[in-house]
C-alpha cells in the first residue's frame, strides 16, 4: 500500500484521508501549519460593506465563531451583503450559518473567483476580506485594480510544525516510505519545505497540488509539480493522486 503525505491542518485532514482510503492509499498526516485564532481583532461594522470574501473554512470558522459569540445581531447584516467564497467546503460552511454565497468559480482559487466577478460589481464599492496570516493578498489587489476598496482582517494565524514530527517525516521521505507529497494551499507547501530545510526530493516521489495557486507557489520554490486535479476539491484531488501513483 502506497503512502501519501497529507499536509492539511489536523482538524481538516480527516475527510481527505477517507478519500485516499477509497483508492487503497495510506495517509501519513503531517500538518505543516497549525491554525490558531488571531488575538486582538474586533468585529467590524458590517453595514458599511457591499460584500465580503471568505477563502477558506478557517476564515469562516474563526470569524463567524467570534461574531456569534460577541455580536450575534451582526449575522443578519452579513446575510444582507454579497458573500463570495473560494471552494465548495467554504461555501458549505457559510451555508451552515444561513449565509448564501455568490456562484462559485469552476476552478476554486482566488484568481478564478475574481475573474468571474464583473468589474461593475467592484468599482466604487467596499469589501471585507477575511484572511489568514499567510494570505497572498490576491483578492485585495484585484479589488483595488478595479476601483474598489477592501479592508483585510486577519482572523487566524498559521504556525509551523514541531521539530520532532518534522525529522520523522523527513526520514520517511528519504527512506522511500512516502510515494507522494500532497499540498492544499501555498502555506502548506511553503511551511513544509521551510521545515524540511531543502527542496531536494528523492527520485520517484511525486508532488501533488490541489490547484494552480498552490502549484505556482511550489514552482516558485523550485519544486516540480506532478499532479494537479481537474477540479480543486478533496475527492478529485485524491482521484488524481491515485491515478498518478497507479502509473508508477
């Protein structure tokens, strides 16, 4: 049974591990980012915004959890503005709060999300962007280019993995015990190679990215990407990895 390194945060890895099991693939869970809530931010006046952007389940969780706890009345204000989400999971998590999102892009990344929004929907309008500490800033930049304004609010932080776990995984990769490294965000990739201390990989180890944004981040690090699924979600990602490994 071949093993796949799963670099998602531990609390988000379960569903992907189950998808890999369907293809008789073993998972080695190594969270390259530890997610923690950001301290010190306050709930903004949502009524001043025309829309809000959520790019991950973490942004939904940490923003909505505090909103419900500290200012539950503002949930209704949030439902009145346009809400944009990257990915089906993010949209589903928002739906659990009764929040309806705008149509999702076919390819789930920030670039394709912004390309699918008419410039008239942005120009002269104000937006709130809920982000993590390692956000690439793609959405605020696109809004500014189209004549809109955007306030970014960092609601969670990304922290690197611990040293002991890193050394264990490094040995497994070098010993040939892991057939594929999977990355689901630029930060998982960046944190992995920063922790390992090298972008050199043993021959035969495949590298998988869930989408173009993650693939581009890997290529910027000098890492060749072998696998990118047709659709950027867990089930298609697992399927693409299984197909590539079956050809090995």
